[in-house]
């Protein structure tokens, strides 16, 4: 691996190996009991990118008829009454040490003891979350010092297995999908974007960056905006579905770059196409992560092999964009300056 690469860039390249590590381990013992039980409710929680990775899981479990909530751990701290006896709380935290996650899990454990179950998904099996949880699913993402890359993709993969467990999908099928997604990631991580893409995004008067995603790609849009801030030190706002039209669209026009995630031609994304058209019409630069062709837009390829590959490939596009914008902004991609990799302060 070339020495001049920053830790963030090295982590981007290390993602296929981290996914392969995960793939080579079976799912943890004890998970079958958890996913077979009839829960009164299931609550998915976490912070930052670990929270966003739960969005597709929330969609899938809800579609399966499981009463399921997706609530960030800070909000759950303020609304703990959402948790009642016979709740499964699924807490995802790469570090297992985010302040809100640890605090809310400790309080819930104190209040409900064994009337609830806590499933912890974390890269650190010695973390506070792992200590509190009834069962820990390891991410196998390895050490990560800057903004989330390997841990985000491995979290998507663990959640994919978890959803498969709830839906009684055969393990071989899940592993096959993960292997396919890993192969795509391996092909994609080394393919840098055109070097001028970042300078084009920043080289205008009052640059504004926004990301939009619908359905499962909402996770990618929020992740993309988060790592653009963390890795490139550029303000970027992420939107789920139609929210962008409800006010923020007033900022559209020259100087705005809109990155639309999950822009796939096979999906019935009439409204995403309409949004791209409307943005381009007023001079917004539009990047489509996917193969949905829109006149005046720029496509960046993603995989359509399966839903997991689609999510992972969109995230890799987001990482590459963050790297190019960081370079254009004259900062080291991914290096924390004010905040930290792990936020324990409440
Ligand atoms: N700066 C990091 C974010 O990058 C991360 O997404 C979030 C959740 O971290 P974890 O998954 O360790 O709980 O915490 C911190 O604030």
C-alpha cells in the first residue's frame, strides 16, 4: 500500500479485506433465539453512521410485520418510555463507547434488567456496550482511526445478516450476497474519481453541497453528508426523500452540488428523476450515484447486483467524493481536527 496514502484512504482500500474477514466467520451463536422470539417491539439505535446503517434494517423489519423503531441513542435517552418489557434493543456502535449509546443502555439495563434484551453490534468486544449487551455481534472491521469506512460497510453486512435471520433467509444465500457485494467493493475502492471533481464542487461562489436518498439509499445520503463534513471539512447537508424540497431547495442553483444516491434506472424513482431535472434547470450541478440518466447530470457507477451491493457501492462513491473534496479543500482526508473518532461526551 503506497506510503503517501492517509489513514482514511488506507481504510477505504482495506474494506474488501474487512468484509472478507466478516464473511469467513459464521453468525454468532445465540442469535437464532433472539430473532425467533416474538418481541413486543424492536428498537434500533446508535449514533452517527452506525445509526444511519440501521435505516435499511428498519425498513426491512417493518415490512416483515415486526413492530420496529429507529431512534438515535440521544433521542432514546430523552424518550426511554419507548422501551417496554419484551423489547429487543439493537444498539450499533463501532467503538461500543459512544456516550449516548453507553448511557442509554446502562439506564435501560438498570430499569428493566432481564425483561428486555440488548443486542450489541460493535467492533470492540471489550467495549462498554459489549459488557452491557446480552449478546454481542462483532463487526470484524479492525482498527479504524478516522471517519467511518470499514466499520460502516461491515455494519451494513452485519445488519444484512440480522435481517436475513429475522426473515429466515438461508445463510448460504446471505453469504452469497455478501460475497458478491465484497467483490464489487474490491473492484471499486481503487478506482479514483476524476481529480477535478472536488475543485468543481468548491470552485464556485458560495458552494453548497447536499445529498439526497430515498428508501434504503437514505442511509447512504446521510452517511455521505456526515463523512463529507468529517473527512473533507466542508458543510454538506443530507436529506431523506422529499425533505429537500420542503425549504432547502431555495438554496438550489449555481454553486450547489446535489449528490443523489440510489439513482438506479431499474427502480421506479420518478421523483428522484424529477428532482434532478428541477435542480439542473436552475443551474445546480447534479451527481447521480447509479445509472439513472438525466440530461445534464453526471453519473458515478454503483452496483445493482443485490440490495447490499447497492448500499455498499453507494457508500464507496461517497468516500471517493469526500476524498476528492478534501484534497480540493486542502485538508488531510479524514483527519479529525475538532471532534474525535469516538465521542463519549454527552
Ligand atoms: N465522529 C464519530 C462518528 O464518525 C461516528 O459515526 C459516531 C458513532 O460512533 P460509534 O459507531 O463508535 O458509536 O461517533 C462519533 O461522533
